């Protein structure tokens, strides 16, 4: 958990909702993704499904912070290939001190935009959020790999969604749920100069509880 979520929104809503820069190339890529997957849930990337999903990152360049929307492989890459262990989700309890998750936690944290997620025949939404848009806590990595068709080197961006123990009203459906970030912690979670540590995780988990309690639960599965 989480292995399927929806993003039924416009590119402009994502740019304004997460205060990203007005970048034409990222807007075009995001608009194309939203059109292709308009009636289809976001699912992990793999051998048979090579979708790259949108995430929001913030990086420091020339003394300034640059926040962008990028398309990324949903399963964290370790080195030059997808991890050999389950890596679409990262348990919040095991991030600090982990060989795989520790480095991304320190300074490579992302927002994963969503308007719903799915679990065991149920749909989870936050309709009281503007446009129903919210964000999972994510971690990202970047690795250099070779294009199989040209042999040229290319950079592959990948991500995982952070999960936590389920809230009491969700636990009967599943014992895990995504770590949904409150809006007032977006900036701190993305800030590459804020070192990710246990204190940050404790704050995010505590503040996430009130968001989780607002989730609207209904019967429903992912579109495909």
C-alpha cells in the first residue's frame, strides 16, 4: 500500500496548487500525462507498464530554490536499475538510518500529487481540499542509465511513496496508508536544505493525523 492512485486534475491546478515555477516544458509533459491517463489510475512502473508519473521536487541552484513538476518512475531506483526489493512504498518507521531510504530522506523529498487513492475495493478522497487535490510524502532518486535503443546515457528519475500505519477508521480495510502531508508542511518537506531526520518525520506524522481523519471513504476501484 499504496499501489494505485488517481490524479484527475489540470496541469494549471497542479502548478498553482503546489507553487511550482511556470516551466513550459514541464507543463507540456504534465498536460500530456494527464490526457493519456485521464481515465486511468497511476500505477507502479515496470516491465509491462512504462508510465512515468508526476512528482513535485525542489532543488537548490545558484543560491536559489527551484520547484518543478517532473515525470518519474514509480519504484525507487538504486544505482542504475530499479531496486531488487519492493520499493514503490517506503515505511515511515524504517527511513532513518536505512541504506536505501536514508539518503533520499536527507534531501531528496517529493510531493506526489493525487486526488484519490484505492485500496481493496475502496476509494479514499479529500473533497474539502481545493479541487480535491492533495499530496503524499515521497522520496526520489536519480540514476544514470543507458537508453536501450540508442545506447546513450540518460538520467532516470524515480520515486517511492511514504506510508504509515493506518488511522483507526481505515485499519479495518488495510493496516497501512499513504502519509498525506498537510499543506502547511509542503515547503518544509520539499526544502533541500532541511535535513530529513526523525524530528521532521515525527512532525509530519503527527500533523498528518488530522488530514487522514478527513478522508472520505467510498466503494470503488481504480478505473483500470
